[in-house]
C-alpha cells in the first residue's frame, strides 16, 4: 500500500478502530442490564450508570408518549433540546417493533446510534488540518468514548461540532452555521462555536462570513425548533426552565465549596456567577482574538461555561475531548487532562454509592469526592490558562503554525 493510499483510507480506518474501541466500552456497561443502568449499588460500583434506561421510564417512553407533546401524571417533559428528544423518539419507535425487552432494546439502539455518530465524528476530525497529527488517534481512542459514550445522548452534538469546524475550515460558512444550529438543537454547548467563528471572521476582516454564519445558525435553529415550540410550547420550554431553576448539583465547584468550607451558594447567585464568568471569558477572547484560533476560543468559552456551571456531568468529558485534542500538542498534557477526567468519572459514581449506602465497599465521602472534583476543576482551568498564555506569549513561529490551520 502506498503512502498516499494509506492516507486516503485513514478516515475510514480510524473511524472503524474508534467504533470497535467504543463498542468495547458499551459491552462492559451491558453488565448492568439487569438493573436497567439506573441508580443502584451495582451500577455505581461497576461504573456503568446510564441516563438512557431510567429516562425510558421517567419520561413516559415506556408508555409510547411523544417527547414534548405528551406527558402523564407520573412523568415530566424531556429536559433536553428538541433533537435529543427526537433521538429518543426514533430509538423508542424502533424498539416498539419488537414484542419483548423493549426497554433494553431502547438502550441498545440508543447506544448504537451514539456509536455510529461518534465514529463518523472521528473520521471527520481526521480530515481536519491540525498542527498535531497524533490528535487523530488521541480522539479515536479517547477514554471518554470508552467510559461516557453510553451515559446520555451526546454523540450528535459532538458530531455537529466536528462538522462545523470542518466546514468552517473549508470556508463553507452556511454549512458551518447549520451544524452549529443542529448541535445547539441537541445540546446547548455547540452554540459557543458561533462567537468563536465570528471572532475568527473579524480577525480575517471577512464580514460576509460573519454575517452568513450568524444568519445560517439562527435560521436553521429556528427551523428545527419552531414546530415543537408552536405545537408543544410547554414541553419545548422545559429545557430552558430546568436549566434556570436547577439547583447546585453534582460536579459543581459550588458543591465542593459547600462540602469543604461550608459555603452555601444560592441558585440565583450561581447563575449570576456563571454569566459573569462566561462574559469575562468572551472579553478575553475578544481582546486576544487576533492571536487565538477558533478551537482555542471555543475551548475558552465552553470550558469556562462548564467550570462555572451548576453541574459538571461526566459526559462533559466527551464534549471537551475533540477541542482539547485540537489545541494540545503535547502527549503528556493530553494524558494528564484525561487522567483528571477519569478520576472524576470514578469519583462521582463512588460518591453516589456513598449517598445510597455509606458502608458500601469503595464508597467515598463528601470531602474525598470534593477533592477529586477540585482536581478535575483545576486541571481544566489550568488547561484554559495554558492555552491563553501560549497563544498570547508564544513565539511568532508557533503562532504562525497554529494560524495556518485556522482552527
């Protein structure tokens, strides 16, 4: 095989390799099928909890209710944007084609959809021009794919982020905006790509690109959301109302401050702190926009948003992995960041085990969990600081190398 043909086949090969790797993670988690992957000592001890099984029952899918449009007295509306609800409905419709084990089939169908989309994301990622070719394999064998792909419906927004970067790099701004809209209609975080694209367009004085990507993003977002907003208004608002009123939850820096120092931070104060933090992050990105790449700007905005959020879910590891792989050039940095995320992944389940049964083997208490939480928090914060410092104080040669890829 020639060098050229090997490169040509790289995206498919790396996608298949990542799919096999992810499938191994799904296979390990299948051991918790008898408990429907819900809250139990067994699922927490074996690190195989997933939202997919419990929400099948908790959001009325077991009764074939349509997300956003229907609700029963025993359930509540789906607390995710509309494309996540659409994935839930599709998986449930396929599971209903069979007469038995529909709940388990719903979980496995969801996982297979996630696996296919994440494999496609890895293949598209491999086509991005980047200063570090190792990043292709970093993402393909990211431990986040192995450990957290099965937890929730996160593969579609991750795929949308990678596709948006792919189209932006090729100056297909309308398609890039459409991908941002699709991602934001599945989970909120891809929306932070829009300001990153705008700052990059301003840096290049390409104001038509800024206008096109903004118009495209809003048009497609409204196009996707409008049918549900008009016909199931209460269900559509559930995500936004829940995000606003949700209290301090697992993984949050505010929870660690409470456990370690007795600080009680209200929901409204946490909301305000989060907004101010993201605003400051945007001002930093704006001030240095001529030196920052799109990926670096996206990491700064998304990272600060997640660090000062009222919750830090384990699947945020997967959200961050593509952009972290893009901005890091050092293998040890990649390993260190992933180890901190892995520690938190183990820690959250061991802490939930403690909340269920304080005497359970492997359970960790409030203080130990909070220390693990802070380790993850400061590692990600240090990564953001490192990226800003490298971009603003690095050599002109390194800035030119990063600038050539436009990401």
